[in-house]
C-alpha cells in the first residue's frame, strides 16, 4: 500500500508540548508525604506513571475507591496552587505549531488530563488557539494505552488513521497510537528516555519539535524513513 500524506497531527500534552513534569512530580510527592506515609513506592514510581490517569494511579496504591478519589482531590488542590508558575512551553513548540497550522494540517490534543486544566496549560503557554479539538480525560471511557482517545481524535478531525501522526513522550502514547493504526512519533525532549520505547518503537524519533513539520511535508510527496 502506498504511504498517505499526513493531514492531521495529534499531540499528547504534558511532556510533549507543555513542560509540566516538575509540577506533576511535585504534586505527587506532596500528596504522598501528607497522605500516603503508610505506602512504600520506588523512587521513580511516579515518574514512570506520567501520562496515566490520576484515579488509576491512586487506586493501584490504595485499592480503595473512596480513598483514591480523596487523594485525587488532594493532588488537584496542590497542583492548582502551583500550576501557573511552573508550567511552560518546550522550546520550539510554538514555532512548530505555527508551521503546521500555516500548512493546513489539522491539530488536536489527546491527553489523560481533565479538559479544564489542559486548557489552562495551553492558555498559559499561548498555544490554545491551535487546538479547537481536545480529547481529554472526561471525553472517553478508556485511556492510553488503550486506542480509544486516539481513535476519538481521528474521528473528530474527520480524517483517517493512515493520514494521522500522533506525537507523545511516553510509552503509553506510542502504544495507544500503534493500537489505533496511526503513525507514531516519540518526543525525546520529554521525561521518558529512548530505551523506554524500544520494545514497541514509534515510526519516528523526534529530537526537537521543529523536526515534525519536515516529516509532515515529506509525507506529502510519499517519502517515509
């Protein structure tokens, strides 16, 4: 089958477009110190869970739905307090989005974060204007690495999986994209190292956001690495 031109690009949010990793880890650590002294976790536990829905993370730790929900609220309260001062765009993201937008590529966000706080981060980073389409936590029943969020974004953009690229920083992003049948790209400027995605590698490895428009442009003339 001949390769298709990419007409749509989906992006994960945290760790891909928005540098909020330290804020997220700070929030996890705060909740653990204040409310989970009885639960032991490895030092990299929360970093390895980046991109996983909050409720799922806490349910795995406490196996109590009521307590897990309370922990989620404690996390959100602390996170909101620090959010605006700790969130920023990764270098090159604004220029990359501008180039894709100028070339007519449809753009969407696929995130395990709630819509309200996702929009807040996009506005702070001044990139909200590029994203009329956002698939957030409350918009799907199943979450990455399940393909449902990616499939939903493809549907909303009115395109096909074959013409879509999904860029994310986490193994769960790549797994979701592969399962949905879209092209996948690993954002290596995020918190996950390249070797964490080697078992199920993406179609493209991106060292910088500015490499993405070039790949999209090359797809239009049928060139694939």
